[in-house]
């Protein structure tokens, strides 16, 4: 008899438990202790440690030994980025960005996290504005971009520390921007205080950007929107930020945030 892919199959306990652990971590505001995972899921602690170790080997989770906690790893972010790259988010975001370009007269883009990078999934180019490096499909270091900083600022601090544990995690493009964890913490602290992230020549000399996170129904930063303009242009960050924030709020509403 030919195999029917829709026929119910016997449950694979390890696979089921692994997916439950990842789903649990994805719902948390930050990394969680193994004992909390075991208690919440009703699993033996030894089983949880074994599965976490395997997930760590494949970069789906990271261990924060000083906190005795576990958080989502780079591979999990790449899965999230893969989902976001599929048409729904781009389709919903494109008209929002088009309206933002009309309001600002400058180019706008939509990006998602992809490991330590951001991946651009929509770009709306304003007429008679300079070409940018943020074409669809381009990846850039998240700690240097306005979109990346906006999303990192919306993540739990422990998650940021897991993504950028030491100086080796910091790429460079123009000689500007944070190069170690303490410097990144200060950049993100300022972004949280202002309600938006900025970038000034860290990706391309002569260009500035303002970025705001797009949050899903759980408050997680699903993406970010940014507007970029020349440093000798007529805009300043404080004037552009409210327009970008309006666009981010609208896209957040469209993807289900209330």
C-alpha cells in the first residue's frame, strides 16, 4: 500500500519533547532555567538537560552559565527569519513602506533578524534619492543598522548577550559602531530610552537611518522598519522617528498585535 503522508503516525517522544522545549523558550521574555522548563512541560530534568545539550550543539539554544539559564540560539533566529522571508510579512509590509516613503520623501526598508545579522525583505526606493545597500536579500550586521538595533533593543538583555557574548561577535564596515558588548549595551539603552534606534555612517558613510521594531502579538520583535537619508539632507532623527513609529505600529497591527 502506498504511504499516506496524512495518515497519523506513532509519536516520536524525543522529537515531541524537543519541539515543546523550543516552543516554551520562544514564549518567554528571556532565557529560562532548565528546572523551569522541566516543571512547565512535565518532563524529567535529566531529559531536559540531554535535549538542551543536543539543541546547543546545533545552535538552536545557548547556555548562559553565569545565570544558569537557556535561551534561543542563532539557528532559532534563522528559522524565524526564514518564516518572515516567506511572502506574508513582505506582502503586508510593502504598502506600509510605500506610504512611509510618500510621507518622508526618503527610502524605507523592512528587515528581519537572521542570526546576528538583519536580512532585508522589502525596500521602497524614493524618487531621486541615492542608491542604498539595503536591497532585498542583503544581510548586514544587526549591531550596526538601525533596524537591527531596534530589534535588539526590544529583546531581553540576556538574549542580546547570548548573541553578542564577546568582541569576536562584532563585525565592522566603516570603523564606526560598537565593538564590544558594553558598547552595544549603551547603544541599545539609548534606543530604548528614545523609543527608536539610529544609525549614522556605520553601514555607509554619509547616510543616516532611524529604525523602529515591529512587534508581534506576544511583543516579540518580528521585524523592523527604517528610513534612510543623506547626512546633508533636510531631515533629523527626531522628526523622522514618529513617522517610522507610525508605520511600525501599523504593520504590527496587520500581523496581529493589538
